[in-house]
């Protein structure tokens, strides 16, 4: 197969399918139980054949792994756990040869506590230039024993940790929106800004096509609002307007500068933000022509399986993105969120927070039907789509990992109240009938234990089964990449019964998704391109509940 696009094709990101590789759990080339660059390289042809345009690789930089690599100690290198800088160069070259673009993950909100800057900051003491790269403050109260603000860490507990100064006395506090091993940087500091722009250039010179920006909306804090924001129970957004820790006006100037760096490359590179904001319209402000190229659509991801809710998010997304000339994006899962077949099989099908959602009863057959329908919705919409590794295999969230196996810092930081995100990070099953299921060489032990039942879900087990989740993804991606009806950005809702989403793209291509409780008739004149329900299921002229179809009506 030849590459589908020339590497310089314009605006490729506007309709790209980006496959997320969570590196620790994708494929393990060296047999140490942890996914790595060698593993990714061995599976690049699979990703090309699946129909991905680009891969987003989660952080591979040197790291103590306090948060699975989102605690970066050196932004220019590769952790030996994952490989070497030479292997990274090879991967980028091989991906490009296959027509796959490579997007790296950059973590600008915080470094690792092992980063030389933070080590220096601790040693240098209060008032030093080294401390000014981070957010150090004196504590409140008579002896400075109270944290500077009441802000909480996303992973549980407070967002400030007190340090011991050189004289052995308790001293200043530093801010960490995540774990204490992830101190937040001070983005008002020009040295921080210059360093990151230089890091971007370094990887662009190595050939990467863009960056996914971790916690993109969190870099600037409103220190005038020392109290924590209201609790994040809102659905489908978990950032509320007025949150002092997210979506502050000052972040935009940072991305305008990054955009200048990206646009200055030949060819220009792209920037995708992990933007948490209170509405799609707030997200779209990051997508103005001189800022980011794309942002993850968390409002869509978090929406319950409900036609009116989804329709509202789709409308808000399309309108707010069109207003700034940005392409919409669509995503249903990632390495932080519950996998689709599990959450769509729960009583509450959206995402609130793991404390409320995990451990709810799951009807996996129902969740699987909905996940199949949902991917036709995801890939049927105009714009760009993100797929999280393993969704194409219909993997469930692993909710019964032994406690001793849990690695997510959320587990300990929450005082063992929240199990965390390991359940969506279990290493992928590729082949064979017993662990490691081809994730690593025979005899190796994956870092999280895959369930025995995953023998049936392996790539190998699904490859020859036309009714499998894999077959559905392959067919849907082939149509998305090859059918003119899905090529453009045209979109229009059509009249449909309550609980049914029905829209038309180009050339009379229609997508129908039935979220109602009753079958809905399909037009007799249609030519069916793809259905999410099994081909032999019931009345061919009706779409059952929790099913979707792509068809031509003309
Ligand atoms: C982002 C990442 C998440 C990480 C956090 C801190 O939300 O997706 O995995 O834990 O940032 O870097
Ligand atoms: Mg390995």
C-alpha cells in the first residue's frame, strides 16, 4: 500500500484520524513488560492498514514515572525504558514512509521534581531565580504553616507541598496541580517560555509533525482567587466558569507564540490542546487562526448516550468552531477516561468523575452495541477524530485489577478511595491464548495484568471475524478515507423521530444513530454502506435501538 497523502499536503489535520498510542501499554519490544518504541515500530503497518492518518504518542521522555511519564525530567531525550533517541528518529522516519504523521505529547504545566530546574530551585532557596521558574510562595498563618491557597490537586489532597529549606527548617510551599512529584512551572517567567519554544523546535527538527499539549488550559493561574473552584460535578464539562486554575486569559498569548514557532517550520507543524473549559465556545477561543490547530472535544467525550445531549454538543461544537474557522474534533476516550463498552453499559453513560462512576453495574453487551454505534457517529461527523488504542478491539475497562497492581498516583493520593486510570491502560492483547497476548515476547509479564478473557479480544482473534469490533473499525475507517460523501466538511441535520440522530454529509451520505428505545425505519430506496448491528439482526429495513447506519439516499 502506498502512503495516502504527501507529507506536505495542506491542512491535513482538518479531517485526520489520530490514533492515540499510550506507549506503556501498546506493544513491548524488549520484553521488560512495558511498552516501548521498538513495540510501536513493529506495529506501524497495523496502524497504517487500520486507516490512521497520524499517531499521538504519550510522553517518552526521561522520567521517574510518578505519573506514567507525565512527570518529565528531560524534555529533549527518551527514557531508556522506552528506547533511545536513535530509535525515536527511526520511528519518525518509518512512520513517514508509511504515510503516518507523528504527534508527540508535551507537558508544559509542570516538570518532574527530578528535573534539573526543580532540583536547583530547592537548593537555591527563597527569592532565587531558580525558584522563580516554579510557583513558590510563603505559607499563610503565623508560622507559614498553612498552604498559600485552598486549591486542591486533581489527584487528591492539596495542591501545595511545603519544602524543607537548607537550614533544616520548614520553608516555602510549591504548587502542583497534580502529584507533588509534578511541580507547576511559572509561565509568567520569560525563561520558561523561551525554553519550551526551544524544545518545540528541537523535536520539529527531528521531524515530528506536531504536539499534543498536556493540560493546555492550565498554565496560567489566577492567584487572586485563593479558594478552590466549585466541585467538578458538572456534566458534560468538569471545568466551571471562574475556575482559577483553568482557562485563564493569559494562556492564549503562550499559544500565539507557539503557533509562530509551528508556522515557521517547513512544512508547518500542528498543535493540539488538551483544553478543559466550561463550554465548546470557550474551547474554540484556543482555535483562533493564530493559536492551536485543534483541541480535544471533552464535551462530546463526556456526554451521556442521549440523543438530545449529543445533538446539543454537536451543534455547539460546529457553531463555535465555524466561528473561528477551526475544524471540529471528536473523541470518545483516552488514557484518562473509562473505556466506551464499559461506560455505555452503565446506568449513567456519561462521565462525571471516577469516584461516582467506577464500580457501577455494567451491561457489557449493551455497552458494546452502543460503542459500535458510537464509532459510526464519531467517524461520520465532519472534522478530525481521535481513537484511543484498544477501542478498535472493543476492550472493556478492567475494573477488577488487584489492588497491589494499581500504579496510578490517584490511588494513593485519594487515600485508596479512587482506583484511578489503570483500568483503561491495561496492555493490549495482540495474539495468542494466554498473557502476555503478544504484547511482549513469550514469557514476559505485562506491567498490568490483562484478563484471561482477552484471548477472545486479541487482534489475531478478531482479524478473521467479520462481525468483530475490529472489522467494524476497519470498514468505517476505509469508508471515511475513501468515500467522497465523508471527505468534505458539509453537515446538515435531517428530520428524525425523537431519540434519533440523523444527518447528511456530501453526495447523499447519511448517518443515522438510534438512541431511542424502539426500532426506526430506514428508507427503502437507500444503499447501505455500513451498519453497526450484525448483518443478520432482524428487519433489514429498520434500525434497532443502540445501532447506527451509514447509507446513501439519492
Ligand atoms: C493530562 C494527562 C494525564 C496526566 C495529567 C498530568 O490530563 O492526560 O494523563 O496525568 O495531564 O500531566
Ligand atoms: Mg519494553
